[in-house]
C-alpha cells in the first residue's frame, strides 16, 4: 500500500498525512512531526483520517477532536472535500484491513502496518530521505533534530474562539485568571491492560502531597484520563475530570492547551502536551531511551529498577549498562527485573523543583544533568544501533528500520533532563537500597 505515498512526491503545496488512527500518542506524535515536515518543505499539512467502523477495523479511532486543530502550517479544506476523501479512504481500506485480519487468523501471516490502516506520509516523517533501505545513524546526526524538535507551533482549535475555549474551562469550576496543571497517571482500564503491562501504571494516591503543593501555591490540578480511573478523594482546588459530566474528546484538548504545565508518565496523552508545546514533567518513567522528555524545558524521573540477580536496585547509570532487554519496547519486562514506583517524596521533590524552574523561567541544567544527559544519549544511541528492537514476528525488517529511525531522531533531538534532585540521589546508587 506504499503506492499511496506517491501523492506527497507529486504535491508541491501539501504534505498529506494519515496519522495513526487508534493511539492518541502515536497520532499526536505524527501530527507534530508532520508540522515539522511541512515547515521544512514549505508546505501545509493536509490531515486525512478514516471513518470509525470498529466492527470492521477492530479498533476505535483515537480522539477525533485532534483533527480539529489549526495552525498556519495546517491546511483546512472545505468540509465536503474532506468528507469525500475520508469516504474514499475508508472504502479502500475496508477490504485491505479485512484481508490482513483473515491472513493473520487463518494462516498466522502478519502483513505490515500499511495493510492495517493507511500510512500516507508516515514513513517520510522518520526517514531522512528517499531510497533508504537500512538504518544509518549518521543520517540522523546530520539532520539537526535537536533544532527541529524545538520548533514552536501556535496551535488553536477550529471553530472555537479564545473566549469560548476559556469558557469551557470555567465550566469545570476553575476561576478566571487561575492557573492549573494537568495530571495524568496511567492505570489499566483504558486499554484493558489488567494483568499485562501493569509496570507502566502508577498509584494516583502517591501524587497527593505533590498535588497539595501545587494547590497551596495558588494553582489548580485537573486529573486527566477516562472514567475507568480510580477516583480521587475530595481535595481543595482539584478536579477529578474523568468523573465529571464535562469529560469529552474536545475538552481533553482544551485543558491541555490551556494548562500551565503537564505532569504525566510515558502514556500517549503526554504526546498531546508535546504537540501543544506545553512544559512537561514525566514521573514514573520506565525508560529514558524511548519517549522521554523532549524539549529543553522538560524534565523527568525514572522508576526504580530491581535486579533479582544482583538482589538490589540499579542506579540510573547501571540501567543503561545492563541487559538490553530492560529497555525493550515490546510491552514486556525481562523476568530478571522488576520496577518500583517513585515514592511520594520523590514525586513531591520533582514537582517542587519543576514548579520553581517554571516560576523562575530558568532551565539551565546543572553540571551533573549535562553529564548524565550526554552519557544517557550515548548509551541510548548504542541500544538503537546495535540491537534489534523487536523480533521478526512483531516487526518486519522494513518496520524495524522505520522504528529505529523514529527512536533515533528522538534520542538525537531530545534536550530534556532528569530532575536534578532525583539525579543527585540516584545516579550512582539507588536510594531504595538504603
């Protein structure tokens, strides 16, 4: 199905893109990269997406309101034109998707992603040029992703004026002129992950001291997520948004667009915050190599990693000199290791440190932050260069190459840092060993 990508080679005005249809993180990431690509090529981003037919496609579309964003780098065609294009794309992919599902079920034959959903323009987001058939890290290094990832796009939401956006937030109970923080803590309900990938989750209750710190400084906290989330206790100036009547796909975007900063984990919704260029603090991260803090003002702290063989927690430095399987991207964790969440105090310290950085508008990293960032980038680069990211049963060689470029540009382009307080305590020896 790669023949559909020829339209981008022929078009001088538009960069056509069909973002990932069922994961908000991938979708937002690809739109963000599409904006970068459009800016670089002096084009406008033309977004097209399928109609939602879950019984046929076997997935539900991601937040459809994400396609209502607006920017000078995005082309918004006549509604009739976009409906016609969506109909044609959907009709084209119904038999293709059904065929791929049948082959998988009957013969255990897995076709690449372009047979599951449209990938127009996707591969070009990551690949450094045409005719690339194997991963070449030197092509990333020369492509200045550390500059590209710092582009700031002024993104609004179609059909909503600035006043209308503000009024939506006021309806939640946040007073005019008040600042607020969006908080997302991953649980198992959204993707029905009970019993699998639970190492990616965390307990919302361990965030309460940090939440109270924000509200004691005059801010509000809006907890993000869906209605499967465990409920928060009643807290002053805290809105448990998933359990309100205001929960909607559009409201998700409005809240992230207007928040002072975003506290999250390595779950898809934080990519929306990146798209809107919001300051991001990541807590309870499971790795630094894939999906870490991207922008210069972003910070993060890692979960603790326990080695059953060594019978102790590994330092941050050791995490990146240990077995590659600790860093894999396949929703599994090597049985020799287990994760422990950040403590209440660690989360509090991270939020306190980040709030001070934002208040002072000063993000210059410390000497140890610079040193750690350099070393982690070196280790991460080697992981991508020397290891296969996923077995052939999960990724074809072509998909593997594209994923390597995808993660490679993140590694080279990232300017974020580990929080200074956490880094000083855990770089050489993990504090949980004490």
